[in-house]
């Protein structure tokens, strides 16, 4: 299989799905094995990655229906933009705040009752300023998250241009 073939249609949707699930998996490993405590913006980004994975999986399951794939890539691009905005806000604004209470992320998580529905994945255990102290290879976690959102956005935008 050529590299170009990997970045087409169903395979690309599968790759985006797996990458998003890997991001959430890495966050959960960091949290539960290395005591990296998430703030509301961290948890919101997990939710966005899970939504991207779900949309990519549905697009992949739709098979070779081009309209379904195009819709999937469009929704993935919008979600990736939302993820980029969340990562940027966490890094530039929320990390300077002592408390994340009643920020957009906190209100979304509260409205969806995610903490009580699935605490090991969605429980907030740190403030934004605390969470910004954690680093992976010298960079804050939200930067890594933002980079993955940016890559996902590029792949989703470029995918419809790949013709069979």
C-alpha cells in the first residue's frame, strides 16, 4: 500500500478514529498511572476527541458512500476547530486563572453530567492553573492536544480533495 492510499476515504477515517482514541487513552494513562490531574478544559478536549472518533467511525462504517464520508470529514473539521479553540483557550487564558469554575468547559461538563456518568474519564480533579504545570517532553499537554487537533483538521480538510 502506498502512503497516498492511506490518506483516502475510509482508511483516513479509521486513522483519525484511532488517533483520537489514542489521544484519550494517553490522557487516561497519564491521569491514572502518573497522577496527571485534569482540569475542565482537559476533560472537554477528551470529549471532543471522543466525538471526533465517533464521527470518524460512523463515516468509516458508512463504507464508500461519498456523501457520508464528506459529511464526516466536515464534522471532523468543525470538531477539530473546536478542539483547537479549547486547547488555545486553556493555554492562553485558563492556565492563568486560579479557578476554572463556571467557564464554558465547566458549564458544558456540568450540563452533560459527564462526571457522574463516567468518572474515570470525565472527572475534573485540578484547576486550570494546576493542570498547566504538567509537561510531556517539555510541552504542556494542551499544546500536544492542539497539535493533534491541527493535524486532524488538515487531514479532514484535505481528504475530500483526494480523488480515487
